[in-house]
C-alpha cells in the first residue's frame, strides 16, 4: 500500500469493467489531496471520459433505454460512467471524482477505491480504463 507524503503523487489505472478498483493508495482522514483523471472508457459502445454522460447525451439508440435504468445505477443521481471514489469498499460513502477534485479531504483513513458509475449487473459490457492521479497537498 502506498502512503503519500506531502507533495508526492501516485498514478493508477481505473478499469471500467471492475466493480471495484483498488488503487493501492492509502489516504489519511482530514489531510488534503488533489485528484485528477483523464482518458476514455466505454459503456458497451458509448465512449466517454471520467466526467461520464447523461442519458440525454447518449447516442440516439440508447436515449430510450438508459432513462429506464437510471435509478439502478450505483449512484442514481449522478451521470453514467462518472468516476466515483470511496474509502475501502463502502458503497454508502462514495463520492464523485469525475475528471478531478482540486481539494479533497477524506473523512476516514483507508485505501482509495474507484469505479465507473453503472448498474451493478451491467459491468460485463464495459471496457477501457482511465488514469487517476492522486497528489497529497498537505
């Protein structure tokens, strides 16, 4: 497990198909981190970035079906495929990372885990990965 010192950063790959991606980075409660993500991953054939996409932004053929499943997403109120983080695998304490958070202070100490926001049973058609950079600010 990598424990970052002030000013140090670490990079990891977050795979779209994994229900949970362990980053191998341990964060400390109350300390400040900057998170940044880039790249493309795919929800079936829909390419997107860590910012994710709304049902209305999906290709025409998906706009009819996707709204029917929005409430089943792991974070129902947030976009499809937005990058999400959590300390450990605590589904109740997830937070949106998107393409980055310039200032994030974890509420608990533990390993940072991430995932693409999707329906739990639909990860099998996901592919690709985005890159996450975590920097300890102080």
